[in-house]
């Protein structure tokens, strides 16, 4: 999966940053997928997946299921995701 890990103009890594991923095809519709990453107070990089569009109340998000000692390793975990993993995570949120 191609993702862009660049953090342009971000001076505070503890502020969450959202990056768009390719849409997920689920039950004949396209679902927008984004990843929200941040550096936690304990120094560990954490991330969650956000599915859908619209207001915050209408979005579905995982817990911070990604964590790594540095931003590069975090992006490595995200890149290793396959479509079936994303589909299973999304299905666990909607069903």
C-alpha cells in the first residue's frame, strides 16, 4: 500500500496528523480511509484508522492499534496492511 509519510510544516509531533490512504472497496461501495498519527507523551508513535467522510460523529475509527518507537517504523506497519486487513477492521466497526 502506498502512503506518504511526510510531515510538511508540522512543528509539534504530538498533534495528530491525518494522511489519506487509498479508498477501501466494501460491499460494492468505496469507503475513504485515513490514518491519524501522533507522538504520544511517552515518546511512542501511535496511529489509528479512520473510515468514512463527514462530521466527526459520522466517522468510524479504530483504537490506536499502531504503535512504534519511531515514525518510520509506524509507517512500516501501515504499509504492511493488505486490503483484507482493512476490510476486516472496517467490518468490525460496522457490524
